[in-house]
C-alpha cells in the first residue's frame, strides 16, 4: 500500500484493519505531512513491532529528482521522474474539445496502465515566504497555443501523492532556509480541474492544520476555464483560491489562443465566475498573458474591463510572455504599463507579474521537460506539456 497521498481517515482505517489502534493512522499522517518523514523507520512514536510490519507492507514513494536547475534569481526548477502509478481508474477527456489530437491520444490511454512519466515543480524563495508551483498532470490536453509546452502531449493524471511530493521534497530540501510563509500554486503542467479528485485530495491535506497546515489564503488553483470543474469546486467545503486564465478580451481572440473557449465561451465562463461563492476575504484572480500585437492593445484592456464589470471582487495579473519556440513576441514594457493603467483607472486592481527562473526554463509557459547538459538544452524523452501559468506569490 502506498501511504503518500492518503488522508487521515484512510490511514486510520488502514491501521484498524491491521488490528492496530486507529490513532496510529493519525500518527503516520502527522509524520508524513507535518514532519516530512518518508521512512516508517523514522516514525519513532510507533511501536517497533508495527514499524517492522509496516516496512514490509507499505511504501512511501517519492519521485526521482532527475535534475535540479538553479536560477540566478534563487528559484529552483525540479525535473521529477514518476514511476507507473497503477491502473488508470478515472480519466476525464470530456472538456478538452478543440485539442483534437490530445483528446484522441487521451481516449486511447483511458483504459491502459499508467505509464512512467515526468513532471516539474518550481521552488521560488523570496523575502518572508516561498512559493512552490506544482503540476497536477504529466502533460495537458488543453492546447493553449502560446505555451511552449503546448507542443507536447498528455501522458497521465498525477496521483494525490505525486502532487504532494512536489511540495514536500522542496520544503525538506530547503528546510534550513525556509521563510515563515509557504504559498502553493497549482499552475504547473496540466489542467487541475480535469484531474479533480486527486487534486482535491492533495489540497485537503495541504490545507489541513494537522497535515501541511497551509492557509487557504496561500493555495491557488488555476484553470483554463473548465466550467463544470469550477461549479464543482464551488461546492467544496475545503478549497483553495481560484484563478482563471483569461488571456483574451473577446471570444474570437480566445478561440484562437485557447481552444477550450470553443466549448466554454467567455459568456459561459463569466456566468460561472459570477455564480462562484467567494469567501469574505477572497477575490477571483484573472491571469492575462501579454502577447505583443495579439491581445495587448488599449482596446483589449477596455474590453477586459467590460468583461469583468459584472463580477464582485476581482484582480488581474498581467504576465509578460516568456520567449520560446513559438510564433509570438513579448509586449513592450510601455504597452504593458498602458494596459495596466487602463484597468486600474477603471477600478480593476491589476498587477504585473514577472516570471521567475527564465534562465533555467522555469518561467510561465516554459515547463517542457527540458534537460540541460552543460551549454546544451535538449528536450526530455517523456513529452508532456504545461498550460500557460505564472507562478505568482
């Protein structure tokens, strides 16, 4: 049995099935997530006989760190190797219309065994906090055209344990320098709302005071606009903050940039956002990747203002596009500032979020499993993709 990713209740039930007191499961839970102990032999508050038994009957599987890429700004990009996770139990391709090739590939794999894969996470330290950007799928079927990794394909969903490991490993590696606050952003490879159950299982452990103990104010899930997933998330009692990848000011633009818009148009998406129940301290975040000559005109900014006007509490993050082998260019600093000014003057809080780790391909839209050997950059053998997301703090 794999322990990593299991909830407290699951671990309590497991221990009870072994004939042990259920509270032993709570001790294992605390050791895994609060103390970051990844070997049952280290859980010394368990009886020696139980540790011996567990060593034969359970495992705690951490991904292999294939490479670490240290940026000059202090960020670290992790390239993780993930083993086969078992039989595929749930695979949702319903909401990937417009990404025909990726959807066809996904359906072909729907009843196959999970394959070994790779995924990436980025650890970003800053004053008073660290932010960890994690992946929720190895790959992604939502074909955002301006993202470097959108050229690659969906491999498989990640398990709750694989998602949590992307947080636990960096925290453990950097424990001597950790700041008081940890932010988690589910903005790496994949569309979180197309892997809903494992993602939420991981998030519940992140937000549990007896688990990772991270406040809901410091965990953000970003979606390309999967409306059924947004509606489902709204019903969750324990949930992260929500961010929407907007990236366009009208349907024609968004259809061209994000094929998911052909299924869930801006009017449908905005209605879901309008109905989304915000907590008293909460706002909806909209991410907007700035593409020179495509979506960065003053007229686009005015359209965005009108688009967001019916919503209660919003903010916008403008994300300068990070160069890659794609037919786009960066917006000028002056153009970005003008766009920001138009939104702010019309009452929309707007911030420019510059990416971290550009020099090691760790920035927004750059996670494409690139392996770096000396001065050479070669694409990893396991091809996956990441949707467009900026790891914001």
